[in-house]
C-alpha cells in the first residue's frame, strides 16, 4: 500500500449528511493516518490492503503489514457494517436490538523484537435498531519485558488526554482495562493495561459530539505513544532466550483473544470476515507444559507486574 496523503492527525469530524456518516468518514481517515505513522516508524514495512464486503451491508478495509524492520505482523482494520444478528447473538452481546450498524478501527501490532511491546487499540461506534447509540474503545500495552519507566510514561500520556474531557475518565477506564484485559485461567493481566471503555451511550454519558471528540483523542494518543516506543526500543539487542520468552508471552496474548475478547466474539457471532477478525493473532507463539520463570530472573520480574491495580500514574505532591 502506498503511503496515504495525510500528514496531520484528522482532529475534526468530517462534514457529512448524518452523524453516523461523519463517524464512518473519520474512521476511514484515522486508518489512513495511523498506517502512515506506523510505516514511518518501521522504516521498511508497508501495509497491504484487502477490501471486503459484509453480507448484511457495508464492508471494510483490512490492512496488514508483514516483514517490517520493527513489526513482524501488524494490522490496522477499518469496518463499517450493518445487518441483523440472531436473537441468541443479540442476547450474548447485550444488544438492545438485533438490528445494528457498527463502524470502527481495530489495531494490533506484533513486533519482531521482544524489547518492543505488543500493542492494541480500537475505537468503535454502534447504533442499534431501537435508536440507541454508543461509543467504545481502548488501548493497552503488552511488553514482553516490562520497563517500568516506559509503562508509567505510557499511562501518563493517556491520563493527560482523559483529563481533557473528564477527570474521572482515566481512573474509571484504567480500572475497567485491568478487569477486561485479564486472563482468569492464568490469574494475570495481559500486559500493563491502559484504558478500556464500552457503551459510552449518547445522551446518558454525554452528547454525541463530546463522546466522539474523546474517541478521536484516544486514537491520537495511541498513534503518538506507540510509534515513540517503536523507535525507542527497536535497536536494543536481545538474546535467543528472550526471543523464546516472547513466543511464550505471545501464546498468552492468543489465549486472551480467542477465549475472552468480546470484539472477537462479536465479529464471529455476526458473520464477520474471519481473516480480519483473527488478524490480531501473532505470527508465531509457543506453549510449554508448566513453564515457570526462574526466581529472580527478568522473566519473573515481568510476571510480578502482570496484576490488577498497579498505580502507574503517581499523583504529584501537593504544594503547601
């Protein structure tokens, strides 16, 4: 895919006949912008586009990068689909009406180096057939080896963006991420978290324009922070042992996406495109029977961080 002609972040909502159309148009622009940022940070890899149609209406653009300098496999997917799901699927997904429209961008990046974290981000908008509409999304970081300073910086950037809209957003959505990005059968979090929010309902949780502006800001902070971490860590040396640990941690990532993630379930339940849905899986991963990191090792240190409730953002002291 050639680099899109879009050098600045699409801050404003595009003019469109309806709010739904405006959100969909921005999601397309955001996909273009983010692909450009990741390609620039990678330096070699380019996204290949695969356009597809949904059986109920609409479709999407799946973009996957493989063989990059930094990214071994990454995806930035856009979709805008509509249809009617089964009553059973609507119940499972807590949909107020089986008729739906959904648009969004979903991102997962799997780097080559165990020193560059795996990352995930998605922003989405739903409309149900009864007229109810809401936004959802989030971003989180899954380091193979946790760098405390970088994890704190990542959370600080997110907290600053959240505070521009509501002081309660970061603590609320950070806790939500801790609960959501949790692997109960492993009793560990997927990584160092971030924020997660679902069903920010228009009218109940804010007006449409304000909620949409927040979602756009989430997209911007992801692109800015993750490409910085790509550049910061890409040249660090690593050993074969560290590469093997990356494959094990990728396995935990796959477990979460296949067994727990609601986005994966929604896509499969509504007859979505399988290749696009499973884009989030790593290119390689491993499972070893009862593997435990050696006490005192860097791997054991990372495991200690994979828990709920870590206070990554330290409040500044109050001046007297």
